[in-house]
């Protein structure tokens, strides 16, 4: 399935909104020999809709190992006579919950594509900033014991707003046969930190799309600014450097959650 291919005759396009706890998965994308979110979901869909054969899905974003989601969106084609969205939602949740939960299931327009129809994605990153860690948040937040300067974190957000080349904050992609890699230019619509009290900090970032490890690299660099290892004023120069070595550490995966996708 791609952005220009409608469902075949007798089929319909289905859209699911998923939440999942990523700790037990080696990322989202199918990967032979390891357990992934898409692999488990495609197998379950095959049992329900395709006589046991996996159903290929398209996703709004491919999350890494250990990363979670609250608003991941997937789309796929299935025989129309076999698709009852409410029944499909109940059956999938019975098979996959609580690790994977279908929050919504519906018939989508024939030209809908979970990836290419998306206008923006929003991620949330959680940090526990206090001397004592919280065992109940250990697999959904990054514990930073040293005090963070919230003012520095807030100031560090502003340079990310707008359209920039995020080469300094992305894992280096594979180049094509022509020797040219994909563009690392992204448009960020919003970037902000929220203090929820008791040391729980949330970073929200909304952009048209994200390159590999972009959010985690942004968070890791801002945390270094919050610790005084970098200055908020350094962010613009890091962006302009287009050099991964100029940025800070990559924040661990467990604090990251794909929160919402806009269409």
C-alpha cells in the first residue's frame, strides 16, 4: 500500500489508533527473529482477517526499541465483508492488551495513508528530576538525579521552533546509490517543557515529521543545558553546525512516547 494506491476491489482501508508499552518490543517496525509491535499486530490481524497470513500495515511513525506510544496510527487494507471496526477493536484488545491497546478503529477513506496523510506528529518525553528515583516510572521516564535549571530548559526550546536542518540531532542516515542522503530539514511547530510537580518534567515537541533519534537527541542536549554543561544560547550554533558531535547525549528511549498524530 502506498499514498496513491486505493484498496483492491472488495477491500476497504482501515485506520487504527494504538497505545503500546514499548519495553517488551524491539521497536515498532517488523524485524524477522525479534518481537516488534508491528510484527505482533500484523500476526493478530492476519488471524482475524486474512486466514492466518500477516496483514501488512503502514504506520505514522516507527518508534525505536523501548519507546512507547499513546497515539500511534496505522492503516491497512482488508476484505470489506470481514471488517466490523467495533468487533475488530474488541478482538484485538482481547489478544494484545495490555501491551498493545487499540484505542480506536474505523473505516478510513480509500486514499488515507497513516504515514503520508499525516500533517504533524507530537512526542512527549518524561524526566524524573529528583534525588530518589520512582520504581513505578522507571520504564516510562528518564531519571536525572542532579537538579535541572528549568529556566535554562525553557530558554533552550525557542531555537528549535521553525524550519531547520536537524543533522546535528539525528542519527546519520544511509545514503542512496547516488551518494546523497535524505533531507534532515524538519519544521517544528511547538517545543516546550512543563513542570508537573514532584520532580516530574514533560517535554512536548510537535513537528511535521522527525528523523531518527531526533527527539531523544534534542532532549539529551537540553538536559545538558539544564545541568550547566551547555548554555541555552548554544542551541542555534549546534543546529547550524550540522554535526552530530556538536550536540549532547541521546536521551534513553524509555522516556519517549509518540503522543498524537494530526491529519
